[in-house]
C-alpha cells in the first residue's frame, strides 16, 4: 500500500488510525520520501489545478521532511514508470 501524501497535521492522525487498524495484519512499514525540485513541484500543482492558496501552503511546508533519514527519490526528471521502478528496486533491497 502506498500513501502518496505528506503525513503531517490532520493527515498524521488519519495515517496513525490506519496503522492502528492494521495491527492484526503482519506487514512492514517502509517509508519513502518522494520529492521534486520547487519549480517542478509548482508546475505539477498547477497541472492539478490547485489554487494559489494551496500552492502557497505547500511551499511553506515543502522542506518538512528534509531532515528525515528515509530513502528519498527526487522525481524531478523522472517519468511515473521510472519512479515505480526505483521504488520496486529499493523495496527488493530492504
């Protein structure tokens, strides 16, 4: 299962509730940070038709995960298929 959103604020509570509901299932939690450079991030959000307000909020917290030691993929110049390939290769290593 892949959660493709930042896990902070209200989403962190939602994510923790999801994990709690999975307590009876054997699984391994493997966090991966997926990012891109700021210009590409703004371009992608505009393509998603996000408002200027949402884009501004996203830019304010953009560096929230920079200091985490999780595996990170910079997707700036990658296609979705390349990102998936990178994730699969990483998961085979852990």
